[in-house]
């Protein structure tokens, strides 16, 4: 047993610690819009009393701002989408690892940086969308098969400038090597029915309108459009079920290198990987929880289950530069 004076000292420390904790706040720089993050942060504040301030902007200026602030950092956390972007932040040296058994337990290793600089929070599949009027699902099989002759003049793609397509291409390079991937991408480009699109929603609308028959999109764009228009003549198809599975990417979060509130930030991230937060966070954007113990929303579950590629998503970052060069060579604008 501790002498009485030590007990008091320990008690005082505990009380002081609790008071300091309650006064804590966490500052998040987010490239995700307010409506996708506010419900999660509000729930955390309600549960813990910790205030969360957030600033939203595009990921590039946010990362530059963290870099420029350096040791005078105001942001504790960077929240963004795509492993390609998170990997960029890691390369810029603006993040630091979070060592946490809770995060390691909640989120599979393939959805985290091996450096522990960031972790995935929600998942989105980048999959095939097809016209229910002009395509039978039996005609579809793999991403690779969209390069076949029978899709000539029938394929729609989003621009190669979007990180989502760079990440998809990066994982193709990891799987097939550069030469075969270039052949596949050239096949896709040859099969285009029209110029590339600036976003996935316009692409889905083009399939619906008959401008093309198939395309590659992130699942939540389909979810949003389908909610607006339940008669949408477009469905999702899960490719590569006989081999590596569907390409999956994520939204994720990392602790900034000079975070002013690192402990409070760590607690928030741990909480965000748990059941309550995962349900809200994935639900608001019709994404899949990154924590496999948490079920997706009813809307998302209605798209059916699929086998996902088990490739570590950080490959998207590691091979990003290679992917951009390859897409350019293949004529994907
Ligand atoms: Fe998006």
C-alpha cells in the first residue's frame, strides 16, 4: 500500500489530469465536407466533452498548410480520402505514427500505413457500373476484360488525373506488372465511347442516358445517385471474384507531426475506429466501415457482398508516380 501522502498526490494528479482532458480540444483539417464529418464529431463531443474544431478544404492546400505551419502546428489530424493522398502526406513528412492496440485491433493491416502514419476509417469499392438496359451481368467478369473488343465504343472512364484512377492503376501494376497493365489500360482507352469525365456522377448519368454501357466508379456515387433516382437503369457489378477481388480504397486519418494535442487526437482516432463512430461515419456517405466487425448500412448492404482485393492499400501511394506515367503513355487523359 502507498503511504497516504502518495495516495493524495496520485489523486491530485488524476483529478488534474481529468480536468486538463476535459478542457482539451482536437483540431482536424479535413478534405471531407462538413456534412460527412460533423455528425461523427458531434457524437464524440457529446460522449466525451472534448471539443473538435475542423477546417475543410481540398487535400493539397491542407497538406501544404500543415507543412508551412511546421512546429507552430494548429492541426492535430489530417482527414482525407484515398490511400494515394494519405501516402503523399506521409512522404511530405507532415504525419507521425500513432501506436495503438485499439486501432490495430479494429482496422485490418491492409487498410493502414505500415509506418502507422495513417489509418483507414471507411472503405469504398471502385467497381464496375453497367446499364441494366444494354448489358447482362453475365457479360461482365473482370476489370481486365473491359479491355476486350466487345466493349469497343461502350466504355466510360473518369479522368486519369483523379487519384482514384491512379490508385486503381497502381494496384494493377502491383498485380500484373507494368507491361500487362499498359496493355489493359490501352484496351480501355481504345474502348472509350466518349471523352473522359471529370467526376463519377456524370459518368453514371452517361450510362443511364445511353452514352455508354459500362464504367468504373466508386460505390458511394452510385449510392447517392440511386437515392435521388431509384429508377436509375444502372447497377453495380463486383469484378474479379474468381481471382483477387474488387479494388477497395478508403478515407483515412493521420496524426500531424507537430500536433498540439497528440494524446487527445489519438483518443479521437481510436474512438473513430470503434462501432459507434464507424456506423455514423460510413453511413453518412454510404461507405463500408473499415472495421470488419461493424455492419454497413442497409442501403449499402443491398448492393450485395463481394470479395475485396487484399492488397495493402498503401501500394496505391507507392506506385502512384509509376501509375501516372503509365496512364499518360496509354493515352488516358
Ligand atoms: Fe469521391
